[in-house]
């Protein structure tokens, strides 16, 4: 997957997770929704890990802190050279 496709996938997973969260707020015992939430959460994490490994961190929490805080080294997702 290229950079823009990977970002789009992460955004899609975020949307699904948010919608499922809203549903689970009113249906907290729905096993199907809980399993779907868990599945999308894992897919999002894999996509985030792949993006971070290939293109740098998306959030400051993913930044490498070995001697230097590397959060702002890579182009930001909205910068032209980052796409």
C-alpha cells in the first residue's frame, strides 16, 4: 500500500471505530458490535504500525525518543512532499 492509501485506510478505520463506539454507548452488551470493534481496532493498529515504520509517526506517541524527539522529522501528512 502506498502512503496515501495507507492514510485513507487509517481514516476509514477511525470512522468505523467511532461509529461503533456510538452504537456501543447505547448497546454495550452487543457481542457482534464488540467483536467488530475489536477487529477494526486491530486492523487500525496494524495500519498505524505499518505507516509509522514506513513513513514516520502520525502521532507524537509513536515518535522515537532515543536521544532525540523525532516527531517532527518526517513531512506532515498534509504537506505536499509527504504525499
